[in-house]
């Protein structure tokens, strides 16, 4: 069984190796949620995620014989980097099995820490199955990403820091996938401060822990793609489930759009780059998934290893939703000066033209006409409506796309 002494010893082992991450107050999220919100910035942790805590504690607990055989792990990215980093420090051979769709940035970072990376499976659960096969073939020591007491103890060190940083915390929100972080954190918090409420947050696209609690045991679920790839686990751990059932006050789910909007909020308002799983706790607050107000709330921002191409798409989608980007088409006469006339109207309305595509052939385009596709940078939703109304008044048949 896990003990508070295990977690305190884990903290001693990683002293000087793993960062004690800052806890920052957020006026923006406090105002938007009606609570007093603090953020535990594990996105600033070594390797960019909390996972290094559990990985390092597990590898430090191995015997010399276990280390000599090398270690193997399965991961969607963050556990991979944690295991590779800890193994590299102790000069232990390391193999990581990752899903084929894992973000390129996480794959390259894992290789740079010195690990052999094997890409197998479309989701984490398939990678885990293959890693266990390789472990049996090669005789290596397996480092589980979550269902392990030493890993849970390492993750629980966040709880020790949190209670020291915010002794009067009322509620703690934590992302949950396999459950190692939530189980270790909840156990630690309840030992130190039994009155604290602890909630797990997962993506509705992969609600593994919600299903486990409903069925009273971990079960494999059908899952959809999610930007919260760090918690995309179809079947939570058996050990972690037992601790979560006992110590966690509830699990809630957030939608993909809510996660992406929260990521953009954090980037724009707090200048914090976080991955999808890390944004889930704050998304639960923003979109009122939890029934409390005026509480002192700490949200665990679990990691910041996000692919830059995903960030680009999230920013673009956020601009569209905020009314700051719009596309539309219209038909004009294919004569000199007609496009210039349309551009003058748009300029007078203070919209910025990002791109124009001019097409003379199409099902709706008659001889002597041209279809124009515009992409505009706009101010807000009201500005878009103003542009639409003016173009209609000027005789243009416009079709806006969102």
C-alpha cells in the first residue's frame, strides 16, 4: 500500500533533480469562473511535464540487477521523456514504445534524451500491449506509466508542494487518464488535509475513468480522437482505480472545443503554453462542470509538450470563434475595376484582407463573371455582421463561412 512516507522519500530522492514548480494566481480565470484560482505549473517541469517525477522515483527504486537489464516503457509522449531523462542520468539502456500518431516534438525529444523509440499502434493502449511483448522478449525492466506504486508516489510529491504553497486550498482539479497523477495526488492531499476536495477531469472523447467508476472496475472503452493525447487512455490502471475510488470526490468531462478554447485563453491571457490534457482542469472551471463558487481552487497544469502545428490550428480556430477571422465568397462582373471596387468597400469597413482567390470557372459562375473567395481579419462578431450588411446593401450576393 502507498504511504505518506513513500511520497516524502520520493521527494528526497528527486531533490535537486526535479523542479519544485511554481503556483501562480490567475486573475483572469478567477474572474471568469467565480473562484479564486491558482495554477500549479507542471508545464514548466523538467522534460515539460509532471511525468518525470514518477519516472525518476520508479527508476531510482530499481535494483542494480533490474537496471542492468535496461528499461522499457510505453507512452504517448510525456512518460517517454520522463523515463528517457531518468534513464540517461543513470546510464541505463532505455526503449520507449510510442503510438504512430504521437506528436513529432515528443518523439524527437525522447530520442534526444538517449532512448530507442519504437512506433507501434494507433493509440496508447496498443503501444502498451506491444511494449509488454518486447519486455518479455528482451528481458528488460518495465516502467509502467501509471499503474505502479512507485510512479504514484513520485506524482504524489506535487501534493506535498501544493499544501506548502497554498495551505488553505479548498479544491484541487487534476487531469486524469490512466490515473497515476490523480491517484498519487489525491492520496497525498487527503493525508495532509482531509477537508480538501479533489476532482479529476478527462476528455469526453476518452472517458476511461468515468466508465471505470460507473462499472466499479476498469474497463476498456471505445474512444474518439482527442487533442488531450496525454490522457487518452482507454482503460485506467487497476491500482490507480482503487485509490481514485477511495480518495477522489468526483470525475467530470470536458469537450474538445472547451479544451482548445482554454488552451488559447492560457496562451493569450497568461502567456502559458500547455498541452490539451493540462488545459482540462481549467476548462472544467470555465465551462461550469463543477458546482462550486468562491472557493480557493488549484488546477494542475500537467504539461506543456504540445506540437506547434496543433497550436497553430487551435489559434486559427479560436480566431474564428471570436469573430476575428472569416471567409466569404461572392460573384462579381469580370470587368476591369470591379474587384478594386469591392476591395475599397472592405478597406472602408476596416477589415484586413488575408487572402484572395479569383475563379472564373464554376457551377455558379456564368460567362462574364468571376467568383471571389476572401479571407478577412476582423475585429469581432459585430464587425462581421456589419461587413455582411454593407455588402448586401451594395448589391453583392455573399456567402459567409465559419
